């Protein structure tokens, strides 16, 4: 009985106490909000392309529940920014995302404001190719007003995209017999052929490509030094039968800015996307395209950096690539299929599969190249370098083709897996040779057998195995080698004379270092 009486007394006291509380009474804000940052930088965006979503955290450090009378953009309905406050978009109509009233914030609690922008640079400036756009988020008004700045750099660009039929909504497509064999195996991709006045890319403005930009028979797409090309998802360049691609970058004085190099990358400019693989498709050199040249170019964050198909017996190599870098490819850095490639001073790194794959035979000559793979985003099936002479046409049927030559001279072939090269021969001619290279291959089950008879000078000559290349930071694609590199001084003079300067235009020593870079002494942190 006493226990029951005590329970009722406690209940009455609790009810009386709670009826006197003011938990749901919100006091007006007094200008004492705190913010996680005083400026929100929405990084760089292209004109008319939406930004990522950024956030601002707002704190009520007081012991009182408060109400913020207004949260608004200073430029009001004319602002190019839009906000979402803790899941709400504010007033309806023109002020949606621009103006919020009576926002409640509990004591010692916080809320999130999410901010995005889409800006048309033409409304800001008729002449500048980039513009710094700013606004402010205003909290409350009068003497209690507080603010946070918003800043975005907007860049103008040349946009290349397929047309959309206004009636049906169907987007223009390109249809190809990719391998040129006449069979019913056409490939259809969103995109269009470049017009004659679009065949020279300059450094005046960046280029943004949606879908695939096609180079038609008899046309040549030329990219001048300093050109910047940005690809949307599932986009790229296709060079068709009879077409050519000439990328004419030049050496840059500033190796961080790379002002004279041509750079091909995705169209997301925020730092978060700086090194994200697989943001766009590929540079696709179709069977029949000819005399493709790439010099001083960086190709990054593609699915396949370069896909070269066919023409292994062409009078001139289908692709000549020099002084260039290919990295952060979600599939292959450079993938060749029965094709012909000459590469000098080329660096390939961080690929989801192989950094270089020469498949279905072909003809390849790589001199003073660094073919590395320090991929750490997921499991990869293949080593840094893959050579084979076949392809599957059905589940149990293959087609084979001669590997007429595959020469790797004064190269580094290394990575964070072991072994880092794989040679698969199904019966066709299979000619390959590694000369004065630094190689990673430490596998007792394979060494000395088949294609891995390292004492056979027909295939291997003067190579160094499993010595640390001493890369500066391969996970960040810094591929210079240090003073302790196993590649130092192992180069063959004959091949050095063919490529006497490294990728930075540094004269090679005698004897030279293997790979694309001459070694340096790294500065200590």
C-alpha cells in the first residue's frame, strides 16, 4: 500500500513539474549562432553544369531552444545558389531554396544547410572566360544578423554534345561496325561527328564533351598545346576508319600546372573528383584510323585511357605516343588489339586491370617507358603488363593472331602485385623481348618455364629483377625515381641514343636509368 501511494505521489509531482516546463517555447535567436566555416567554397564549375552538394553545419551552443526568424540568400530570387535546410526547401515559388522562415533549433543542437549551384556565365560576364561568383547566407536581420560567404569559380567552355530531337526526345547516336569485318555486330553510342570548324581544339577555352565526339573519314582532330578537354560520364573521342588524331602538347615549365600539356579528364572539377577512376569512357582508335600521334599529354580518370584496334601491319604505326602520362583508369591504361603502337617516355600507372595490355597479337615497341600499377581501390585481375595472341569469340572458342613484335627497352615494369607481367601464347607467332628493364617477377612456379626462361637471350637480355624502383609516390602518380632505384644506370646505350632526353627534357646519363625519368635525389620532408 505504501509502495502504491509513493508511486501516485511521484506521478503527481512529475505531471505538475512537466506542466510548468517550457520545452516547446522557442526564444528568438540573439545572433549567437556558430558555424563550422565562415566561407563555403563550392569549388570550380563549368557554366550551366550543376555543382556537387556542399554542406554547412550551424550550431546553437546555448542552453535555450531558439528560433531563427529568417535564413536567406542575400541575392534573393536572383541568386544562382539554392539551399536545403535540414531537409526542407523553404518557401514555395520563386523563393524556394532561397528563403526560410522560423527555423527552430534546440538547445546545444545543430542543423545542416545543403548548398548547390548552377550558373550561366553569360549572365555574369560577356567577355571573361571565368568569373568568381559570390553570395551570402544571411541569418536573421538587424543587429542579430550573421552571415556565411558562398564562393564559386565559374568557367566558360566550348560544349560539344549530340543533338536531341525536340519531338521524340531521342538523342543523336553514332553507329559503327567496330572491327570492320562486315558482320552484324554494330555498336551504337550517343554522340556525333565533329564539324569541320570543330576539328582544332585550342587553349582559349576548355572543351566539355557529352557523348562521343567522332572524327570521320579523311578528317584530323588536332589539339594544340595547353588544350583542356573534359568528358562527361560515358563520353570520349572516336577516331574512325580514315580519320586521325594529333595531340600536340609541349613541355611545361611548371610540372604542377602543366600549362603546355594537353590534359584529358572528367568534367567534375571539384577536388573530390581529382583522382577518381572511370569518370568517362575512352579515346577509341578504330580499325582503319591512321597516323595517330600523342605528345606531352595527360590522360586521367578514364575507363580505358586509349583503346587502339587493328592495323598492326600498317606502313606507319597506328599510334605513336611520346612524353605522356596515362593514369587512374578503372580498366586499362592503354589497351591494344591486333594493333601497332610506338611509345617513348610514357608513364602508365594505377589501372583497375592492366596498365598496358597488348591483346590479340600486334606490334609494340616501348622505349624508356614506365609501366607500373599501384592500384589500391579494389582487386585487379591482371598484372601491370599483359601480352597475348588471342581473343574469345564465344565461351569456348578463340581467335588467335600473331604477336609480330613486342619490345620493351630500358623500361620499368613494376607494381604492388607479383608478378607484374603476364605472357599468354595460344599458338600464333609470339615474338617479344625485354632488354635492360627493371622487372617485377618473383614466382618460383613460373620462372624458368615457357615464356619465362629468363636466361634465354632471345627474349630477355640484361634485365634487373625485383629491385625497388624507389618511386617518389606511386599511389599519387608521382613516378620519378630516386637515387636508390634499382633502375639506375641499367639502360642500354643504343636505346638511350634513340630517346636521349627524359620526359622532363633532362639529358640522360651514360649509362642511363631505365624508365621515363632520370633519377633525382628527393628532398626530405
